[in-house]
C-alpha cells in the first residue's frame, strides 16, 4: 500500500485537497487495512488502497457526525439525531470496498444461515 495513492483516493472521496490535514486518519486506516489482511495476501494489490481510503473516509465521517450531533440553541446545547447523509454513504462505500477485497481479507464476522428444500410446517 502506498500512502500517496491512498491520500489521492481519499481526496477523491472527500472532493477536497485535504489529505495532509487528515494524515493521521489515513495512516490509521492503512494500519487497520493491514491487520485485516489474510496471511500471504498481496499487500501491493491496488484494491487495498481503495479500501484504506474508504476506511479513512468512513472514520472522518464518524468524527464529523459526532460533532454535528450537538446543536447549539439559545438556551444551550440540545442533542439531535444526526442528518449526516455523507456518513451513511461512507458506510455503504466501505461495505462495497470490503466486498471487493474479500478474497484478501480475513473474515471477522460470520453469518450462518440455512435454507430448507421443503416448506416449513406451522
């Protein structure tokens, strides 16, 4: 993974030239991506740069959503439900890149389900 490439992709996601400003978030996202890798996974796979940038973007949106949660009023601060759609889209973006990189990542959570070939009796 190349930090400059990840920074460029992060800037693509945010729509601004702010990679240097969020270097610590990007660096943490690189680390987080690294610990999710399967043993023997190709660390130079370009998809990982997109995944790391998506993680960084998601973390940034988490921070911004937490800040937005407090609305200032005349009498003080009142908590409100966040209306941050960028946060919701960042979750979807991260989910998509996790899926794209699934063959490179270790599965942390499993969902077990089964389907019966016959109709259930009530």
